[in-house]
C-alpha cells in the first residue's frame, strides 16, 4: 500500500536529515510522526519513528547530564577562560602559569574538555580555564557558556605557524555566528536579547619563533580586532609575568583581610576579594551568610581611613583594608 506522505512530512524529513542538534532532531521527528498518515501501510514507518524519538530523547538526556557534570565551580578572585585555535599553546600557557599539568602535544585537538587550574598572583588565586580549540566546524556549547560567564577571555593566537593566522580568522568568523562575542569591556547588548560581550585580551603566543614578527604583520592584514595585545612564549616563559599581572589587574578586584574582634592580629594570609566599588556587606557575604544577617558595624584599618574607624555595611572597601566585623 503506498504511504501517501504529505508535503509537510517530506519537508520535515528533509530538514531532519540536515539537523545539527539533538533538539532539532527531536522536534522534527515529532513533527514527522504527527504528519504521517496513520494506516496499515505506514505501520512500520510509525514504529521506526517512535524508536528514533526515544533514542534521541535518551541521547539528549545523557548530553545534558554530561553538561551538568562538566559544570566548573567558580573559585578564586575571578574566572579567566583561555580560547584559541588548535595548537595555539593554551595548555602550555596554563602549565607555565599554574601548577596544573594539562596535556600538551605538537598536534591539534589535544584538549577535549574544559579544565580549571589556579594561578597565583601575590596572595590571591585566579581561576584559569583551559578549553578545547575553536575551529570552523567546532565550537563546544560548554565553551560558549564559559566565555559568557568569564570575567576575562584570553584569546591565544599562534604566531609560530602560518596555520595560526588562518585559525585566528576562523575563530573570529565562528564567534560571529553566535550570540557570544568578544570586546574590550564586558556588557550585554540592549538591542539584541541574549547577546553578550566578554572582556578580552589577545595573547600572541610563540614569539620565540624566528618568523613571529613577519607572521604578526600577516595577522594584521587578515584579521581585524582592537583588543589589547600581549606577547608571550609559553615555552621560554617570556612575557608570562607581565601577562599574569595583566590578568589580575583586568579583574579589577580589591583584597580585604579580616580580623576577629578577639584577636590582636588580622589574618594576613588569605584575603577575600571583591570587585572594586563593592561594600563591606559584599565581603560579609563571602565570609558567612549569618554575618550578613547579624551585621551591626565594623572597624577598618586601611589607607583611606583613620585606624579603627567604625563604619556601616555600605562602606566601600579599598585594596588591603583590614576589617573587623561586629555582630
Ligand atoms: N615554540 C613554541 N612552541 C609552543 C609555545 N607554546 C606552545 N608550543 C607548542 O605548541 C604545541 C601545542 O601546544 P598546546 O599547549 O598543546 O596547544 P593547545 O592550544 O592547548 O592545543 P589544543 O589542545 O589542541 O587546542 C606543543 O607542541 C607546544 O610545545 C611557544 O610559546 N613557543
Ligand atoms: Mg590544549
């Protein structure tokens, strides 16, 4: 018996074959099932569709489980995400700035999953996240989410090989197809809901290569951007200290040390960090939620006040303030 498939069915089927996400596959399979004329001649097709639908549902469930598992908790004074084309040196840079030892290899696509590491700067720690490469056919949804939630993006460009220049352009084109964008400062686009811009600096890596200067000129011809640029060699260590300081400064945080009312000395080992312009209450939130509820006043020792000045919760903290909170 002929199936007499409708135009709507055939259209949905054609779209299904081109679908690139599980969500689209599911939606189109369900549409096909609805559009399918129900009679003896389509029994087998109906069964096939139902089977495919349950398979796609199972797959998308496990994909979302995986995403949840991959969620990386925020730690330290800020979150910095390293992105770049394949082989740019992201993992090597993480190795030279932290104690982590991600796999580094002379071939592309070595890093498969986003992985956090902690970078020390003075007496604070900053979270750096290594990511899988971005290429014309590859931009992990998890990496997109990480960029959107980052305080700073380091965009690594490989000026040690000609491929690095092509890869930089590919990354830029790929990003332009998404609602995730890079900019000099972070902000939300008010005219396009959901589009976010994340503060970014460019890291020109592999400056130890003999032809790095020529490649930089080539890069400027092929790739337009106005981010601040830093030059590094992740293998020799050149430029790394400057980059470390740049990262810390870009986060624009202040350090606050706490002192217990019963102790003479403050704990100068481990500061709390808040964004510049934030108040004592924001500091209290980091220490303990009870402290916020029961907050009465605080005494401050620091560069901007007389020693031991008594203040309220709306006091804007300064770098290296010592605070003694009273409840
Ligand atoms: N000469 C030179 N080689 C470098 C530098 N940084 C990284 N490399 C080399 O470049 C290759 C790739 O480094 P990775 O750190 O694995 O690159 P990646 O960006 O993490 O690569 P994927 O994980 O595949 O995206 C390795 O052979 C590194 O030793 C550098 O500054 N100079
Ligand atoms: Mg890597």
